[in-house]
């Protein structure tokens, strides 16, 4: 009887333990800080490729082992505001800063077999994203992480280098 209970207990607990181990293994593939190397948008339906933040965008994406993440991207050659006080920014300064920056944070899940990372957005510079689950196809090659995302209007391709 004790043997039967032991096997039953293992049978009930094992699937969760396997899933937890797989999730940890998958997360370990990308845990760390990554620096943005390139950011391209292919516009639909024309296929025109643009670089919204110029040829040398800057940014960081952080993936933590506990499932937290944060992404920050921007155009590097931004003009400084006339004032150091952000409350005194002109409408033009504020609009330019907003259009040349992307930032959000939340949690993430990863399915390495499927090549999918999902960002579960909790806060963002674009408030419409809050509460969304945004899926990214990913490829990992050494210290290079490629993320691809789609919308009705564009396909984004971002390349990140691991920070050691």
C-alpha cells in the first residue's frame, strides 16, 4: 500500500516538476542583460525596410531568472532638452522624446522548443500595451539573440548582443 501511494504521489507531482525544470532550463538560455545591435521594421504591405532609431540604435533588454523582464530602446543622437527639468519640456521636445523611445516591463515566459518568448506587459511608455501578452519569435546563436514581432502594419526584427 505504501509503495502504491509513493508511486501515485510521484505520478501526480512529476508533471509539475518537469514543467518547472523545463521552464528554468528555457529561461537560463536568455537570462541576463542584452545590448541592442539593430532594430528594423519591414512595413506591410510594401515590404519597405526602415530603421526607426537610425543605423545604430541603443537599448537594453533584461531577462531575470525569476521571470521578470524590462526593455528600453532609443535613438542615440537625441538633442538635450533646453531645461533639465522635465516638467518644463516644450511640446516639441516631449513629442520628439516620446517618438524616439520605447520602454516597457513585466514578466516573460519562454518556449524554447517553439522558439517563442512572450512578454506579459505590466507597464509601458505606450499605455495601450499594458496588460498585453506580446509574442516574439526568437533565435539564439552564441551571444546573439534575435527577436521578431509582427503587427498588422509591420514586422520588427531586433538583434541583441549578450553583455558579459
